[in-house]
C-alpha cells in the first residue's frame, strides 16, 4: 500500500490524510466466467481460449473479426470458428453483431427437463463430433486458400506420406482441426509418430486424435510427453515380440502392456521370456491372455527374477501333485470298501 498525504491541514487536532491503493498491473482487470476454467480449460484449444479472453477484455467496446484476427495474428475464418465453439458450449450467444452472455435464468427453468434434454444433446453432439466427418472438396479447397496454417498442414501431410494426399485424407485432417480444436503442430506430431511406426494413413491419425481429445491433450508439452510414453512402450513391445517370435506393428493394447511390464514394473526380458515358456508348457501354445495372467500373478507375489519364478512354478507343481495323490488314495480306499461290501454280500 502506498500512502499519499494530500494535505497537512490540521483539522480537529489531526492531519487530514488521503490514502490510495496501488495494485500495479492489477489496477486493470476484467471478469472471466468460472465455467471457462472449470469446464473448458482442458477441452478448448489454445486459439479458442485466446479469442474468448480477448472478447472478455474488450467487453463494452465495438470490434470486428478483423480486429481480433490482427490482435491475435489469426485468420478471420479461424476467429469465427473459435467464437462458434463458445456459442455451441453455451458460454456466449450471437445475435447479429451482438455478443451476449447466455441467459442463465432461462437455462435453469425446469431443471429436470433441462438435464434430460442436455444429456440427449450431449449424445447428439458427441455423435456429431466423433462420427460426422463428411467434408466436401469445395470446402476443403476454400479452407486451404483462406488459411495458411491449413495449407501448411496439407503440405506437411504430402511430404510425410511421400505422395499427394487424397480428398479423404484432407477431409480427415480438417475434421481433426475443426471439430477437436487441435492445433496444427500437434496434428503434425501425431502424423510423424504414426509414420515412424509404419501407420501412414489419416484414419489412424484421426483415431489417435480422438483419444487425445478425450484425454484433454491439446498443448505441446502434454503432446510431447504422450509421444515419449508411446515411443518407449513401442520399443518395449518390439522387445517382447522378439522374445515370442511374433513380429508385427504393435497394437495400442500391446504397447500399453509392454509399457506396464518393462517401464513401470521394470521386469527383465529374461523373466518375460520365462513367462512365455511357462505359458507354452502349460497350454501347449502362446496365448497372450494366459501369459498376461502369469506375469500379473508373479508381480502381485513380488517375483522379480527367473529363479523366484522357478521356485513358484515348482511349488505349484508339487501342490498339484499332492492333490492328485490324495485323489488317487481316496479312490483306492473307496474301491477297497466296495470290494469288501461285495464279498460280504456273496457270503
């Protein structure tokens, strides 16, 4: 707090002092609806957040799409798309050139009906977001011509795949950008990763982007962390494939399992090889689910080496053998009783 004495006039035996509070940059603030942070900070893309913050900062002022695009170094078409996102999620409403907050009172009438309707709308929206990817050639050409970032994305796709991408490829990439709100840089990261594991198709890119959308991966730091996790899991999956002699592009489930065994549980290749051998010896063939149960059972019992696993396997074998002997003894005892009863009847 900075105290400023405006006057030293003595009044009633005291000094008339005026105070002022200097908050520095906090002297100029603006309100942000809590829902933007609580519900959309993970779901909304960086550009969408920039646009809504700029709009809130300039509330009460007149501005155009060009004003926003110049301030944020964005294309006007992208600004419009970002605004449409906030309309769709119920933060703002557009009436001509007027931007207004959504009328919360009208939203809270008949709560029970509203909740039911909202659930139905959510299902429709989810279906729209994840299934409706029909983008025609005319729209694709228009977006490429209007947006240099979209044009760069298509150029990078051609370069990565070593061919001219088809209309279907371009539609898939546009769908990811427009419907998931995913930045161009992250889409390119996904394409590069999938190319490195020999999955050179935009359908795989869309499937992976869908998963990232659900996980809330929208910034470069989170994307880089996820790529490193997948790369480590892929390397571990290939090591396991060498052990079992089954070579193919690892599936997502195989990558997750390999990451769990080798990167999180730190199981050795020797122990995993012994688990494979135990699986084949037990059921006569390699069965992923059965081998998985063997590894999980060892992990739960704290078995970390082949020697410990062999002791465990021998213990189970002896237990099974004793159980079999007991069954045989009981059978023999029952047979002797029956024989004696039969002799007694004859007498």
